[in-house]
């Protein structure tokens, strides 16, 4: 069952997201729904679902203490898509 959701997002971001969705012939709602599905499924990943290759790569490098993953991800995705 679908439910309506109200979000508050900067107008310029909404316009860019709409253009992105239009180029891919998808609705903005569909993109957001799939993004939220991916986010919630990510937390459900456990050792059993990882392939042997991925398991072998875990812990193979260390990030600096002050590394901001979300900031870096936002920056890289903005460069790629906007």
C-alpha cells in the first residue's frame, strides 16, 4: 500500500532531481522509494550474504579518524550526477 509522504527539500535540489529522474524515464517518487529501500536493506547485510571476495576485502584498509563518510559520499555523488 502506498502512503503519501511530505518532505522539505531545497527547491534547486528538487529541480535537479526531477531532471535526473526525467532523463532516466522514472518518477521522482520511484527514485526516492528505491533509494530508501537500498538504505534500509543495507543495514540488514550480514556475514552470510557477503561473497567470499567481499569478505576477504573487509578491513583491508584504515580510514583517518576524522574521515566523514557521508560528506565524502555527498561530494562524489554531486560531482557525478549534478
